[in-house]
């Protein structure tokens, strides 16, 4: 084994590794390294549905290599162009999201302990420059870490030349992606420009590596200053007073985004929009990239996933559970935990339906008297942003739909009409 690709990493010796194996030069070099080291690994190959027969042939190359070398190979195919179009993404973004979705799934299911990716130092340069061009902050300058959670990059401290030399010295077979010369892809364009820069600045890779290390130190300082960030029920919040320290506020916003499943940085141009919410009226919201939305909620700025109503129309209640909508469990004791309701099933009208709230809905309060559902939810401090996806039980007497009398609001409270009294047929209601 060529000395310049010897990897002395403890994570390669402590569990099962899933190697993202495209068949290209870099991933095949890493596959060869892992095999020579005796690492317990299997290959994961993605056919993105982008390059037609070329892509299929590349995947077959990977399958054949794995078979000939006694390596387990998991192959996954998906339609990247359709996914990207439906989600407003570029082809590159769509492919990345789909890959990480499946790799994350392997980790969740316990199929592997780590996922290995064959990024090297030149990839780091490309990544940092792409983030700079997008308008990144300090965190983006960190680039890619060798270990990021359970994703590992054993070659990140080596250059493209190191990898090329290893491939030549060890006769490692590989295939060339036929889109690598297509400048329409941002990373391909930058790769060519970086090659030109390196003729003038040979130490470019190490210079970017130093920048990334310095940015990591600053980012760690900010992380320590932010402290623990809590995200629950699909959202996190930041106090408006925290916006007075922009560096820390930005890092906290990014941490919230991470916990909401966003892998890429919020761009620097979006932070002023979030900061402007400090003086905005209550309920003001702005759209952020990657499917996030920011709301002004009193003295808080709430960062959440953008929700669209999962409108299922009207579903007859029929006093039983409905998968994905509601769970109904008979009980004989009145014991409640947060988010649970207990009702008297005997009091539910025959034609009651489950649906989302509507403008003219009213509810008979548990303590007496009726109130518009909107005012009732305001009293219960349910934010406006959450109301459209609430599930309510509406009375529909004599089979007449669209009644506006609400019997319960799932996860909030029941109306007086379903109050549990002596002789009740009790049931616990949860989502």
C-alpha cells in the first residue's frame, strides 16, 4: 500500500462501515484501502437516473468489482430529475438529498456503524469555495470534517494527487463519470478553476485546510457560547434579545436548522430577514431556504419546518383509530399525559367527523359558554402557524356535513359536550 494513503483512524476498527461507492477514482481508491486494511465494510452504490446507460454501466462495474473481491454490495436506484423538479432543487441538490436519505436510513436501521465517503483535500477546496460563493458564514468555512457524527472521510487529509498516485501504484480500476467534464455542474466548473489556481498557488489545498481549521476553532467558541439548543414539536426558538449578539444568534439559528434536518447552511443574505423580525408585528413570517420558515411569536423568533395543510377532507370518526390521523384507546382510569385527551365515547354524535379547523368553528368550553374556535385557541396559546394542521372532531347531526360545532381539538382540549361523567365509556385520544 502506498504510504501516502495509510489511514490510521480508530473508527475504521470499531464497527461496520458502509462505503458510498460510485465506481469513480476516489471511492475505488478508498475501497482498495479499506480492503487492504481488512476493514469490515460493505458498498452502497447509487444509480441516480441522470446519465442513462452510462450510469447503469457504472453501477454494473461496481457490482462486478464487489463480487470479484468478496464485498457485499447494496445498490439503490432513484429518479433524481423528477425529485429535483418536484422539490424545486437543482439536480446536484436533489441527488445529494436522496443519497443522504438512504445513507441516514442505513444508520437508523443499524445496518452500519459509520458511513465512509471518499472526499479528499481538493474536494474540501471545492466545498469551501462553493459555500463562499453562496454567501456562507464562519461555519461554512469549516468545510467538511473527517468525522461528522457517524459520517467519516478517511481521505480528507490527502490531496487529489495523493489519490491519483495511489490508484496508479496499485492498479486500482475505476470508471470515469461522463458528466465530470460538464461545466453546467458548479462543482465541475470549480474543479477546473482550482486546477488552474494550483499552477500559480501549489499550496492551495493546505491553505484552505488552514482556513478551515481556524474557522473550526471560531465555530467551537460560538458553540460553547450558544450552549444547548432545544427543538421540540418540529420547531426551535430564539429570544429576540439574543439577536443583539449577531455571531452567536446566527450560530444558534443554524443549530436549530440542523436539528430540523437541514444539512446545508442558511445563506448569509437570509440572516438580515430573520433579524428584521425582531421589530415586526406578532405573527409575521418569512420563508427560508431548505423548507424552513421563521415566525415572530411574542418575544421569540420561531424557526420551523414550513407546513402545508395535509388536507384529508372529512373522515367519519366511528369511535376507532385511524392510521396516521388519530389513535383511540379504551381506558378504565382517568389518567392523562401531555397531549392526551379522554372523552366519553357515548356522547359522540353518530355522524361526527374528523377534519381541520374552519373559519366559523365554535366550541362549548369545558367550563361553560361557547366561543369561536379561533378565540379559544388564542386563549390556549396555540400559535397561528400551528392551527391549520390541527385535527378537530366536528359534530355533524343527521348526516349533515360542515357543522361548525367542535367537540374536541386533538392535543388541546375537549368541549363540554364530551365531558366524562359517571357511567362514561372512556377512551384516550391521541395523534
